[in-house]
C-alpha cells in the first residue's frame, strides 16, 4: 500500500510539472504570436512605403523638390 502511494505521488508530481510547463509554453507562444502580428504590420507598412517611393509620382515630386526641376 505504501509503495502504491509513493508511485501515485510521483505520478501526480510529474503530471503537475508537465501541466505547468505547458502553461508556460502557451504564454510564450501567445507572446510570439503578438510579436509576429506586430512584425507583419510593420512589413506591410514598409512594403506600401517602398511601393510609393518607387512610383513615378514620388520620383517626379522628389526631382522637383530636391533638384529644383520643373
């Protein structure tokens, strides 16, 4: 009976540690997902900015303003 109690206690402690570890990893995954979303938003903004600065309108505007061309 004593041996069964010890084995059961070891099993419960091991299971508790596993559950706690999974809980911590879930929070890490959630944080990484938030970071990924932030980076995706930044990437989208930079892609739009790159598209704009490569447009003929931007190039013409810069030529007029920086080089004093008509």
